[in-house]
C-alpha cells in the first residue's frame, strides 16, 4: 500500500528526474556527440510550446467566464499582484545582503569589446510592447504572453456577462478546456524522454563553457537560490496552509522545479504546474489564472539574478554598488525586468537590455550581462516556475480563507 501511495505521489517526478540524470550523464560522457539527441528534445519542447497559447487562452477565458461572481475575480487578481510583488521584494532583500557580503565581480577578468547595440528601447515603449500587440495575429504567438493573458481575461469577462458557463460559448469553452488538458496529459507522458534528450544535448554543447571568469557569480547565485528555496518556500507554504500546506507543497513541487530547470522556460512548465496545483488542492479557477500570469510576471529567481547582474556590472566598471538610491533603483529595475520577461528561453535578454538601458551602462555591458544571464537562467527559471505553484496556494488562502485545504478535502470525500 505504501509503495503504491509513494509512487502515486512521486512516480512522475522520479521518472522525470531519472530522464534528466541519464541525459546529463550522456551529455558529460559523449560531449558534442550528445547533440545528436537534440531533435528528440526539440520535438518535445515544440509540442509543449505549441499547446501553450491555446491552453492559456482557453483556461483563463474558461475560468473567468465561469465566474458569475466578479468580486471573486477581483480578489484573485488583486491578491496575486500583491503576492507577486511581495515575494519579489523578499527575494531582492536576500540578494542585496548576499552581494554586499560577497561582491560578485571581485577578481573578474573580462575584456570589454565594443559592440553595436543600437538605440536602447525606452522603458515606456518596453511596457507598452509587453502589455499589448498592434495586430490580432500577435495574440497567436507565445512571445506575447502578457497580451494573451489580458485578452483572455477580457474575453472571459465578456462571456461571464453574457451568460457564463450556461451560455453556448461558455459550454464550448469548458469542453475545449477539457480537451486541451487531456492533450497536455498525453504530451507529458513524453516528458522523461524529451527532457532527458534535451538536457543531454544542452550539457554536450555548453558544459565546458560553464567555467571561467563568471564562476564567482555563479557560486554566489546558486547557493543563494537554494537558501531562498529552503527558507522562503516552506514559509510561504506554511502561511498558505499550515503544516498540511507544507506537506502538500513538498510532495508536488519537484516536477515543476525539474521541468523548469531543464527547459529554462516558465511557459513550458505551465502544464506540469497546473497538475501540481490540482494535486495540492488549489481551486481550479485560482490556478488557471495565477499560473499563466505567474509564468510571465512572478519571477523571484529573475529578481535575484537581475540584482546580481546589476551588482556584477557595477564591479566590472569599478562603480560602488551602495546607497539607498542605488538599491531602490536596482529593486525597481529587477521587478520591472521580471514583469516583462517572456517566460521562454532567451527571454531574459529583454530584462538584460532593460538593465543596461535604465542604468546607463555602455554598450559593452550587454554581452557581459547576457552571458551571465545564460549561466544563471536554469536556476532562475526553476525558482520562477516552482514559485508560481506556491503563489497559487497563497492566493487560495486569501480568496478561500484559512481553511481552504479542509474545504478541498471535504469536496474530494464527497466526489
């Protein structure tokens, strides 16, 4: 009995972990030759990315459309924004302390080569382009996740006003949502093979490059993230659901964390995050709104990495990273850059461009910070995506009250 229960709780995570471990061993052993497995990993990622846009649009539209109580929707959106910003500030405080004790650029030996970056995008234009698109076709691309989310909320709100889930469109949305989630479930059966192959090719191609002048920054960043996970995650889960909340979080957080670490994409982790929230007992309408928004807006790992990058650049250019004004500007830039990230691999380049532009660093700073961003991205995405699961728990606590997990247990017993 206990074996069956153990496998039910951890079986998918164990298979996923084994796939990544085997892939990593293959990458280390065969190096460049392991890149022959890249197409298998790319096929899996393409399947995930292909399903993301319809999944996000339909799930959010369905969740909002089914809500006849707009007060509940407002409570979900309001609480998630407060939680997103609040956890980001906590992450920022931690990394501020760390970089003051262990400056990341001490002894760094980076040769600055001039490069043409063109005219930096202004912060105002960056915000406009992150929230909106200038053509409907832009809503069909996962590169525009925030506009898709905004359009989904608007469409779902209109469905709710025009009859909700009992309307013809409401019933269609609910049927489509069931179909999409079943399709996601089928795709996820390929995860151990797909992520294993992807990781093998990644290690084979970039493994040897993970050494050099950036080593100190990485040695600071990764332990800081682990410290944040060990302290903040259980604390957030306890605030959300007490000891039971911590227990359920620990049982279900591994799969999203591993997937995010391997794919370096919060968006690709969305289906697994939704499954984890379902297992934890987060209300469906809560996680179907919080998770897609969290994939582009809730990025504690990116806040930590952004402040590390800023501190690193200050050291490279022999500037003092100190003072309330500097810290406040770094905090604003880090949270803003986290909010405009696309959730896809390479999306951090947008945030890095924002750092260079708003702090007035010379063009040479961009390739420096972009390289550092690549090195820390796996762990940053791991924190970002797994943190979305815990944020959903915290929003549930605000929306449903302190006994939300007990309510879920009662509903499960009845069903």
